[in-house]
C-alpha cells in the first residue's frame, strides 16, 4: 500500500464496508464493544455475536460465516473481518493459503508486516482506532467528544503504546494519515494531565473486570446476570463516547437467545519457525490465529456442530 494507506483503493477492494444491514460478531472486550457501538450507531449494523478465540456465541437464527467479524481476523475466504493482530510469519515465504484473508482488513497485512522482520514495528493501536479512520474516510461524520478521549486511549492499552513506543506510534499515525482526519484535532488539543485524569476515572469506574466479558461456562442461571452486566457496560461506554446505544441493534444482549454454532479448540504453539507455522495454517478447520508474542502463535480450530 506504499508509505501511506490508500483509502480509496482499500474502500474499492472491500465494498462490503459500504453495505447496509450487516450482521456483526465482535470480541467481548473494550475494543470490541467500542467497535460495536461505532458501527451500530453510525452504520446501523446489528451485533449478533461474540467471539474471543475460544468461544463463539451467536444469535440462533444467524449463520456465523455470513457475519462480519470485528476485532478478530477470520481465516476463511468467504468471511469478512477487521482486526489489528500480527498474523504473518515471514513475508518472503507467504503461505499459498493466504488468499483466505481476501476479505480481511488488517493494518499489518496491508503493510505486509510480519513476525520475522517487523514484530517491533507492528500496529500499536486497537481495532477501534483503525475503524474510526476507515469510517471517517467513508464520509461518516464520526464525532469524538472530549469525554471519549480517555476510553478510546484505554482500548487495547493504547496509552501504554504511546508512552513506551512513541516513534512506532508516530509512524503508524503517518501511514493512517490521521492528522488529515478531523477527529485527530480532539486528541492533539488535549493535555497529558487531562488524559491522565480521564484514565484514572476509567480505572475507577469501568464496569468490567480486566476489560473483558467471560464467555465460558455460561448457564441458564447466569444469562440474566451477563445481560445486565453487558447492558450496564454499554451504557457506560455510550455515555463516555456519545455514541448512542441502539438496543435494537444489540441482539447479543439477549444471552438466552445465543448458541454455540461450532465447537472451538484453542491451541498455542511455542518457538514458531516457518515450517511449523505453515503446518499449522494448513490444519483443517483453522478459523483464526495471531502472534501475541514474538515466540508464540495462538490459533483456533472450529468443528462444525450445527446440523
């Protein structure tokens, strides 16, 4: 894509970004919930599922392969997804099966960044930050209020990346052409002390332990508790961002209507080399994977369950 992202080319290649009435599966963490609020408020997309790499919950009447996955890349050619994780091992030995990411939008993939050559320079922000840029270039009038700054910097620990890896963050902001986008002024005009105070407030008030909603061991007795917890969290995020919570778009609030469409086995492999990486990517039914560290690959195998 060159030294800066060509938004016009990207939007031409991924026409599904402009489509209406999309069904969405998000990750059950702050980054995913912010993405869900953004696309439901501005695009009217429906949030019908949650996926954390180990469990997939989806509203019963929906087919997961027909949904858009946000904050998680899906290694299936027919599935649309948007994520921010590092996926490629070696750009000089790209797997033939890489075409499975044909409908996946990922900043590291767009720059052809890999684990071998670019791990220290990988994308340092969350999916929400990338998504805000994409929507802004789609002429969607995304508004970033002053109250939203803290939670947007909290998502995916971006405030830590900015403090610890400023040069890499600046490089990616340049590639994203962020300074050309109107919302960027809100961040550039905010003082460090104000950001610290906003983050302090979030740490004290955030209604979700570790910023994630657990999907394991959900029973009939916990449906109502989880629904209330998620609704309270979304209300909280909506207050901070100003992105109105459209409950009719959030089908996942009805936990008793969610089901597990596939059985997923979560695995990890240490000390990855190219041969091991290629073998894993050729595993039958692999659905997603990423490099959380420079030496470990985590991946998920999905077995058909629904008859």
